[in-house]
C-alpha cells in the first residue's frame, strides 16, 4: 500500500500509511504538550474529528483549546452528552430534537409533557458528570438515509426522521457516545473526558424548527468551557448581566414601560426615559450638523407601490405589516426610510456641484417581529433609526466611507464604546444588481477599511439584498458584542428609482447611494447603554443630574429657591422635600443612580451654599449655586468631548 505524506501546518511532516487516523498522525508529528491541546484539525477548510482517516496527502491545521472553534466543538459535544443524560434519566417519556452550539454555550430541544425543573437540572448535571468521567469516545459513521430512518422510527424519534427526510440525501452521518446515537455532521471531541466545566442555565419554550404552527418543545440552555476558572468567570458575568438587565433597570429607573393593552414590542417612554432619549437625539443632531449633514423628516406610511418599486415587498415583505386601504389605495407602514429620501432627491434636478449630499433622519420604522423574538428595547416592532443617506459621485465614494467611519467611531467613543469588531459583509444568495456593481461597491468598502488601518473580518453572504456593508459590533463592559452600526453601498435603488444628476459634462449620471445607521436604532442603543453603564449614566446624558433634599422643613423654602435657580440654569434637577430622615432620602437617590445629591440644612441656608454628595457616597466641599452650575456644565462638555 502506498504511503501518503501528512504534515502539520508550519510543523513536522512524515510518510504514513493510507487510512492513518488524524489522532495517530498528530501523535507522531506533534509534541505531547501540543497534542493534549488539540481537539480537532482543519483540512482544506473543513474541520475534522481526530478519528477521521486520511486517504491522501494532507496538511493539517490543529484546532486547539483557547480558540473559538474549539469552544464550539466542546459545547456541541456537551449538548450531545446532555441529550444522553436526559434519555437515560427519563427514557421513553422524552424525544430529542436538535442541539447545536451557540455563541455563549449550547442548547438541546426536547419533547416532554412534564416541564423540566431546577431539580431536574441537578439530576441531569450529575448524570452528565458521570458520562463525562467515563471517557466515552465520540464515534462517527455514515449510514444510508433509509437505514437511519428505520432506526429512528424504531426508537420513536420522529424529529430525527423528519430532519433526515427533509435533507433528501442518500446518506447521513451519525455520532455515537455510549448508548446514545444522534444525527449530526460533527465534528466532536475525541471523547467525553474533555467535558469537565459545564452548567445548565435555564429552560425555555421553542417551537419545533421555529415554526409557530408546530409543537412547542422545551429548550434547555447550558454553557461549557475547557476549565472551571473560565466557567466561573462566565457565570459571574451572567449574574452581572442579570443585574444590568435593561428591562429591570428601565422599570426601576422609570425610563420606559411596555403594556399588553398597547401591544407587544411597542415602547412607552416615561418622562425620564424621554429626557434621556432627547439628550441622545440632541447630541446626534449636533454631531451631524458639525459633519455637514442636513436633517430630514418623512411620513410613517406610503403607498404600497413605493415598496414595490424599492424592492422591499419582494425581499422584505414578511417583515412588513399588512396594507391598509386609504381612498381605495393600498398604503403600508414604512420598514425603511430610504425611499422617502430618494423622493426628496427627486423633488428637483440635481447638479454635481451639490455633491456629496448628506441627509439624516431620526425616522421611526415598523417591522414585524415574532412575539417570541421580542426583547425589551433590544427587539421591538416600532423603532427609530438614526438613519442617513449620502448621494455621491463614484470618485467621492471612498472619501465618504472614510467620513462615515470617522463620525461613527467618534460617536461610539463619546458614549463609552471603544472596543468593537468590524465585519465586511458580502453578496447574499438573494440579491439584486449586476456583478460589476457588487464588485465595485465591495472593493470600495474593503479599501476604505484597509486605508483607515482598521482590522476587519469577512462575513460572506451577509450583505443586504441591494449591496455589501460594513457592520460594527460594539463590546460592552461585560465584553458582550452588540450589532449597532452599519454602512451599506447601494447601486440598486438609484437604478430602481431612476435618480440622476447633471455632471460637469452637462449629461445625466446616476449617483451612488450610501445607507448608514450609527447607533442602529435609538431603542436598541439605549437598551445597550443601560446595560453597559448598569444605569449609572455619565453626567452629560443622565436624565436627572442632581436631587436636592432638605434636612428639616425649615429649609424647604431655600430648597425651592435653589431648585428654581438650577433648573433655569439648565441643570436637570429633582427635589425631595418629604418629611423623611435624611439617610433614607440619600439611600433612595443612590438607588435612583443620581450623580449628585445637594443637601441643605441650616448651615447651607445661612451661607447660601449646598453640600454636594456623590452617588458613591463621598462628600465634596460646599459650593455656591453658581459654582455647582459651572461644575455640571464643565463636566458635561468634557463628557461629550466638545
């Protein structure tokens, strides 16, 4: 039998027999230390288990602990172990569905009439530990689809049967560990002993295959790491995330509310939340004015024909609300602002001398989201995009992308986000436009990122239907990523709406259109801000900057006087003149996360000053009213970076 050459990328190589396993290959080619960290390999872009047999020359790239890919393999394998534990504990009363790895862990869907409880979690975790310690190997084998269907039908696993039938393939792969067999493409760990730091987190309802017409299953979520220290750190972060949950803080701080009587996914902004929103909007408008944008306002509905022309009905119809009849004409709520901005562009003839045209709008749009997907401010049905559209000539495209990136990163930094990841998303399967347009626009985005010296990752096939895009995912205080900013180049809508400008040659030309949103939506961005700061907002956009409180009723009149002066000076202030103990008032102000408490007793009244206490409990020197006003103003200017 002819030997094949097997190599480790940037490492050793050797001649080995055909059908050598990856495990045997790395045992010979890698040091013991490196081998112990290797959970799988990649070959020509495909990830392979260590039990895979090699039949031709190969250069293997190790997948080692510490990488994102190794963590996904661990979590997927742990999901299988959880399914095995559930089957062993509950037998025929449960059917298994699917169990993938996800960003922060894994889940598995089960069909069981009786709900899973915290007591069940303890039993399942104990059984998983037992399975893990038994070091059961994960074994992969190929089987004909017909035989696989027979097997799963005999076991009563109807969900597996449905999956195989829908695949329509001649054969499928199964993975076995111990007595448990699952339909799976893999890859998996070498054996279960790698699983030693995991935790089951919660159970939730999930429709089979996300279809509301199908049965509701029970989805058990968990997480896993290669060591217990990392698991402990993650669980601490989860507890911290619960404390920072914007829905909880939004209620406690009286920022917003949602009510079933109004409708799910629709936000009611309370006075403090409305003020927080106004402060963010004002900053946004000022920043855009400084960067040569002009502000627009557009309607909430339009004729249905507009959305046909734009392509939204064809490509986005499932996310749009049903049409309404007005004067025997079909209208629909807008899911986007762009066709309106094009309408303004087309309101008169445009010259190249006007370019680039930069228009921005805080435009409220409406998109259908499934009830199960709604999540506080982060996933709603009506939201306000910080939208903008730039119309430019081809030779201006690169500079405009530069300008957008600069403004984008400036705004994010001002709000405290200086950690982020950038992604360049390319043409999706369902798209419009010529190959030439897609190549030109994708290359423009790529060059802009590279010339700015910004690192980015490719996100193949994740562009919008009309063009490629740059996405920016910011990281919060807990290291979580949030999708916010997007920059999209569009050759499609200018063609669909036949928009033109008169060039220097006195002929008509078609402009390039750039769509961009920097915060994404105000609702989502505010939700992220609440969690990022745990409600402890910087002074410049804190809805309430100070609360004035008296020690006794004897200072009430002076408190009213100070309150009026500070309010007239622009300080966002509240007063607490209740007949309560001072410590109680201070505690309530701290719970409300108010930056400054102004305490007034007889001494302050006599000297026309205020005692200033910080929300962390520290006192600073007594101040004159004008002195405190100047301090607040200076701190706000510094916070806004102006």
